[in-house]
């Protein structure tokens, strides 16, 4: 593969978006930059910016690696991305409303009913119910990859409980502390308003019966969750309570939380708990993370849950392959941002092709996340491919396959100086009475040379993402 280098052209010339940054880098002492990298690590360590790695006893809590060389996106590039993201988000919300009501898209023959049959992400409890404001996905993370100067693909949609926005905010704060002179020289669009906009967005979808300023809370599974830092960070930044299931109960048809001044009703609950653990009376009976009876309160219209239960069907990887049809069906236009070509292993002919070309493909579990349960064919050994083929044959509907894309690269700081590494981008979208897209998002970077896996759980790091104010 010959990946697109976002900073350097084939002949060695610097691309226009990076010219000012490259001029600045050329004036810097390498030892100073190395020290700044250590300073950034210390900032993250003191702030407690960590994530948990399940199953790793030696490092249950890790610092997420941060690279000090920013990733730069031009204003024109961002405008196109924003238009495509907004179109996609609108289609996802329309799809969710349809699939839990008239199912017109199935009647029209655009997607098969089998996608929802026995799919745990589809919740019958949501059939016939419309959330306040008719918004299902209040917070969405759209993973985007780039392969050429003008070619972007949506890799996947995160419509359940997308994470990573705290790293986006802390990356920018850290960069502004370390290199204030850079922000004086280069006009970069701000991201620090996200917590304020998140609170405004959540308040805008409060239940109809809410009077006055809505009471908002963040529901966390607790300190052992991999994204607990983010839960606490966002609650603090929004100025709202961080609660666990044990802090809540049902009282007079409302969800209330214990406070020093007595019980207080919650109007909007930003939950970071999976559907199956949300209500032990409705879903998993053994759950101690949710609130018994919250689904009855929700369906009665006395609380807004963000994101709505049942939104997971919208980011199911089997459904992903139908997103071009879904976007066109609900918006009346072709998708601005393309999907990565996707093979559905549930189809016999497709399965045969995937098995024959396993070493050239990326194969993913339809319900997988975090880089787990996937095979990157070109990086896998013959033995690993053979073992994965057995999984595919045993349960083909559990997998989709995609070509191995030559993800674009941006430079990172290494001991030997700047070196290109593969990246992706997760912009964050807020949906309520309007759609708000934070300029940039979280750039994830594969720190290992040649690696295409950017997930932090698999050794990836992050960068500050600059959208130029041009």
C-alpha cells in the first residue's frame, strides 16, 4: 500500500495546511520537543486521564499515549465532512424512528427484515414509543478514515454510548499549555465549548412536563468502567451530578437521586450504561448498574434517556453495509460520505469469497468494538487466518469483511524525529433541537510503524485535531 501523507507530498513538498506548522517545527530544538512530549505525559498523569484495559492485570489503568504533532484539516475539508456527517446523523435518527414504528424502509424492500430478527440491539420495548423531541441519538461519534486528498470514508457509526470526547478536550487544553505561540500563529477553530453545548443540547430535549431549568445527571457504571474518567470529566465540566444506579430510585413516577437536600427528580439522564444493564425489571435481572423501573418512567414521558435505549441497532456492523440505502431513503440524496465497501459474511457466496481472500481483508464482529474480535488479514499469520476461518464458518452472520484500506498518515514524534503513522478521526455530534458538530474531533493514531489499528485498547494513541479557521 502507498498511503496518502497528509503533511508531505510525494516529491517532498509540504502540503499547504501544514506549511506554518512545518516552518515552526524546523525552528525547534529536537530536545525541547522531546521534553514537551514528557511534559504532556506528566499533565495527563496529574490530571488522571486514563482508560481501563479489560483482561490486562498488569495495566488495569493506562495513560492514553498522546502525540504532540497536531493533525490539521482545512476549513474547506471540514465543511464537506460536516455536511456529510449531518446528513448521516439525520438519516440515522429517521431510521430509528421508522424501525420502531411503521418500518417503511423494510416495506420498501431497501433492507431485509432479517437484520432485526433475533438481533439483541433491537429492543421490542421501544416499539411504538417516541422519545422527547423525537431524538434517539443525542450524542454520536462518526469514525472517518481518509485514503486520498479528497477521499473520505465512514468506517463506522457509534450511536450507543460513544466515548473519547474527554480526550479531544484534554488534548487541546494540553497543546494550548505547551505551545501557546502556535495558537497565536495559526488560526484554529475552538473545541472547548463542547461541555456547554452538550448541556444545552441535553436540556433542549427535556420531557414536556419539565418546568424551569432541567435537572441533568450522568449515569456511570462506576469506577471500574474503562471510560470512568470521561464520565466524571463530563459531569464536572457540565456542572451536573455524576450518579450510579445505587444513587437512584423511582419515586412518584419520577427517577430521583439522593442529594444532601433530599431526593431530587432527574429530567435528563445521560447514561453511559449499556441497554442490557439499564433496568433489571426490563432487561438483565442481575444488573446492579441501572435503575429498577426506569423504563416505565421513560415510556411514561417523565424522563429523557440519552442516548435512547435501542439505538444500538443503528451502529450494528451488519446494518452498516446498508447505510448508503438508508441515507438515500430518508434524505432523498446520495450519501455525501461513502461507506467502506463491505462484504456480508451471512451471504453464502460472499462467505466463500471472504474465506478465499482472508489474508487481504479486515474481518470484524458485527457487535464488536474497541478493536477486539477482528482480523487484519495482511498483518495476520497463516495460523491466525486459519483459526479465524473456523470462527467464520461456525457463525458467518456474526461477521462482516472489508478491504484493507491504506489509511492516510500524519507525522508523530519518535526518538528519531518525525515519522508517518496511520490515523482515523472521530468527530462528535450533538443532536437536539439542532445538530451541532464540534470542529475536528478525536484523531486516533496507530503508534506502531505499519499498524492500521488505532484503538487505544490495542496500543493506539491520540492527537489534537486542528480545523483551520479559513
